[in-house]
């Protein structure tokens, strides 16, 4: 009973605000406010408010919500574990059996013949320990005074 009274009061207040907004020549906003104001009274007239009030204060309804939450948690947990394992054994066997063989098993072999080594670069003489030649970099650094 009190929920219906509150919804009716909210609707009346909203319609009053819509009337003031329409008086200020803001008709589009007034129509939108009136639409929002009519929702609570419409919910009262359809019985949704009574149903929601009965559900909100019912211990049986809250126990049912708890049971639904536990069921959802079990579903989510089992799904997460199944994903982590990669599915069930039957599903893995079926996936392995359904997987086709490679179309071209030798496709990874080079198609241009055996690999050859590129020609060795001549060393410049000052470096005989096998490190790379950095003489051009040293020249650039000397040029900039570094």
C-alpha cells in the first residue's frame, strides 16, 4: 500500500515539473519529463509494484535468489575448470580425430635447394680477433668530437 502511494506521489510531482517546463515554452523537455513521470503510476496499475514489494520482503524469494546465485557460481566454476583443462577427454579425442592431416607435409622444406652460406666478407686487417668492423662508426664519432 505504501509503495503505491509513493509511486503515485512521484508521478504527480513529475507531472507538476512537466507543467512548469511546458509553461517555460520547453515543450520537448516537458514531454520527456511527463513520459518519465507516468512510468511509476503505470507500474502501480499493472501490479508490478505489488509483486516487487511482495518479492522484496519475502524470505522465500531471497532464498530462491541465493539458490540461483549458487547455481550460477557452480556453472561458472565448472566452465572455467573445463577451459583450463582444454575440455573433456571425449572432446579432446574427437577434436584430435577430426583434425585433418597436413596438406603438404614437406612444405617446410626449402624450395630453392640446399641452403648455401653467403660469401665471407674480407676483413680489414686491423681487427683479427673476429669482432665486427666499426671503423665507419668511429670516424663519425671523431668527426663530431665524441
